[in-house]
């Protein structure tokens, strides 16, 4: 999966989160998201699971356009 890492990192920062504080917010909401997973996805070492995308969508108040731009790009568009 091709991810726009810069857009994801920017969205996390614009919402006032660090990876650690995002993990804390996920725990408060009963979502399974940890700091390592967030870092791995944001830095491109792992592709996100559906559950990870869903948790980020909820916590970061993402729009459907955000999801498409960050997680569902096609390789040609990303060049």
C-alpha cells in the first residue's frame, strides 16, 4: 500500500498529537492503536491494517478525502 506519509504526519501534528498522545487517546476510546504501530505506518515501515486506518480516521476526525489522499493513492498519482 502506498501511503502519503507526509500528509499523515501533518494531520497528526495539526490535530495536536504526538505518536504517544495519539496512543493515549486511542486507549481512552477503546481503540487498539499503539505508538509503535502509528510510528511504523507514519514512517512507511508497515502498511496499516483496516483497524489502524479506522482508528486514525476516528481520532483525527479525517474526512473521506483525507483517507483517499493518504491511504488509497494510486502509484501513478503519487509520482
